[in-house]
C-alpha cells in the first residue's frame, strides 16, 4: 500500500474496464502521465471494479500498485498489510451465503445458471476470456453472475425472492449479478473513513468511472470524473462533476492530471 502520506490528502478511486483500461486493448498507456504524477505524489490509487480479487491482484502486480482495492461492485474491500497479506472486509454478503440462497431458489423452481455451476471452459466461451482469466473470474467472494433462463415475469419474482434474503440483482451487459446490499459507493465511503483514521485528516475523494454501476461512487465523491461510455455518457447532478472528451485512459489522463494539479495548488494556498 502507499506508506508515505501525501502532502495533499487526495485519494483516487477508479473503475477499470473502459475507464483506466482501454475497452479494446486493456492498455493504460494513454494515462502514463497521470499515473506517473500519482506515484510521484504518493496518492493512493484505488481500483473500484466489478472484477474479482485474483483478476485485480494480477493487474496490481503488473502496475506495481500496493494500495487497497474494491472488488465485485463494492461488495468487498481488500487492505494490503504486506506484499502477500490481505485483510478482507465484506461490505455486502459473503459468497457462501449467496450460493445457499440460490440453491434454495433453484429448488423453488427458478431457472438460471451461475458461474459456480459452470466449468472455467464454459465461462471462457461465454465471456471471451482466456481459460486462465475465466478461472480467476470464478474465484468470487461476494457476488454471483448468472444467466437467466426463465421468463420476464419469473425474473420479477426472482428479484423479489432475493430481496427477502437481503440480496439484490444487478443487470450487467451479459449477466445478472446477485449480490448483497452494497455498491461502489460503499467502497468509497469505507476508504474515506479508512484514510481519515490513518491520516488524521479528511481525505478528498476523486472518482472516475464510465458505467451505470459507477454512478453511486461518482455521486459520493468530492470530485467525480465521468469517462464517456461505449454507447452513452453518464449525466450527473454534482457541482464538481467533470466529463472527459475521450473514452478510456485518454480521457482519464485528460481530466485527472489538471484536476490533481489544481487541488494541490488549492491545498498549498496557491
């Protein structure tokens, strides 16, 4: 994790796919300048993503990132204590509990097929992931993606039944995601309190995202940065909201670098 406290108490939370990572190449190259600036100033860079812990750990290793991270749409926060030790905080519902509820609902007649029901080869075929990446996507702590196999009317009943167990259903691009009552904003709030305890001063939270599942995180941030999505662009009613001109890491870099420079100047009394 970032051990040295930054002179300016800023924390950056970012979505990954389509935001920091290019939607097609998964490259961060266009964001090099902002990433270098963040590292030089010791600002925590927190990944807040729908990805799983093994998927994010691989990317963190590739980017030499040692900061906390949030997975599975705000359902779990991971706090590194060393290169090999992670403290896990489940903000939603743990995976075992979700699977037990789904098992009962299947017995009640609901029709679906979840990642836990599939071998890695099937997940790979459905998602386009490699076999290794599909195996990592199956290693979950707090959410279960599934293919719905029933009718629209049954889906509404399924959503209601999940609610009786304090679970909710989030629609993604291809899959529905069963999860506890948590979202990406929960991760931001947790980390705002976490850094307040460590730094003994209130951190300023910057958040960047491109999708509907980023909306709550962006609205909870002090400075939200909207990255244009593939098909549309989020609109926020937030006085500090910024919208990038470009998708992916190019827009990430375009907005974040001047925002960081501005906030540093303001904190230093410039």
